[in-house]
C-alpha cells in the first residue's frame, strides 16, 4: 500500500461528505423533534378536572388502593421465572457453540446448571411451585 499523504488517515474531518451529512441529519432531526414538542405544548389545552382527570380502568370506576399486596408465593414464582429465564439465555448460547467446547466449558456449564438446580430446590422447598391453598405445618 502506498504511503503517500493522500492515502494516510488524517483522523476525524467534519467536512468529509459522510460525516457532514450525518451532522446535518442529526441537526435536522433534533430541530424537528424540538419544533413538534413545542407545538404540542403551545397548541393543546390542559384540563385535568372532572371525568378526564380520573384513571381509566376499562370502563370500571376505580375503587380501592392502586397498590395491592401480593402474596408471598407470587414473589417466589417471580424469582423462579427470572431464574430459568436467565438460564435459557446462557444454555442456548452454550448449545450454539456445542461443537467447539472443551472440558473446561463442560465443567462450567455443569456448575451453572447445578447452581440453578439449587435455586429450583429452594423455590420448591419454600412452596413457590404449589398453586393451591397451602396448609400451615
């Protein structure tokens, strides 16, 4: 490759056609967004009284607290879901590279699945997998 000055990189140049067009596009997009947001604030009337100020719940008049307390098994099921949702990501990525695995990779995935099994047994023992009414023991 020739080492003449026209082939050497001079770094960032704002007047390069690709960089210049990107800058113009970004400025036009930011200007358009600013203009539209300003127009929406200026042209709309804000009235929060009466029926428009009430939360919409599928046509049912809201009653009670908006923050119900969930029973403990709900949180156990949530932990169970997160546990095995994250597991699926790692196991699938491991399975994609199955042909290039070493013994260290097998040991790592075995350890990973073992930790997940401990989490499963913990959720099972705490009653997170029981869907019906539980009796106190």
